């Protein structure tokens, strides 16, 4: 992961978050510090014993409280979750301002842009504060405006899917 570069893994295919986590493990193996902040994932990897064993090299954060899909929440619950999400965004800003890590993964942050929780201009301001910290962003929908913010964009699509046994 080159210093300060922005990578995006986007598309409707499976594997965006696992690809980002693979990069996290690779960076940790190189002695780098990694912070992963997950958005819109329910519990996501919050209970992942494997990633917890990777601390302190890889730190995982999740600020949302609900396990339900954001779009299926009542308006009141969505507003509560937006406050939690904003705490996560604030933490991302803090991580970048303090240089706490070498790689910051904003998992499903593109969904925040899509759901109009995080304006593109605010995302740009976060990315502009990165200094030498590499950033990976994931999500399904990628706008042209967000695409222009990145140094590398990977589109992931599923050609065939079979559930692992």
C-alpha cells in the first residue's frame, strides 16, 4: 500500500470487503498499523475473533447499533443510526489527523454517499486530510465524482456464485 494513495473497491459483486481485509493483513505483515471502520454492515465483522487476534496491528471499529439493513429501519431509527455513523466519520477524521495508522479502510463508505448520509464534498475533505495514510474505500455504487477522488479503482462483479459449504 503506497503512502497516501486512495483505492476504491466498488461494484455489485461479492468480495470487496474481503479484498480490503486482505490488504489490511498484507499491510500488518509489513509492520504497518491498520484501522478498519465499517459502515452499514449491521454487526459486520464486529464479532470477528480472527481480526481481534490481529490487534494492535489491525484495529476494527463499528459505530452502528442496529443489525438491520439501514433502508429497512424506521425514520426514527435511521436518524439514530446517522448519529452513530457520524461518530464513525468523526473517528475517521481523528485517525487521519493524528496519523494513528498507515492504512485506513472505510468499509461501505460509498453506501453513505449513496444514502446521502455523507456528502461527496465531506468525503473529499476527509480524504484531503490523509497525509501519508493510504485509504481503501468500499461500496456498491460508485459515482463519477467519487471515482475522481481515487488513485486506483477496482470494479468487482460476480460472474458466478455458489455458497461455500
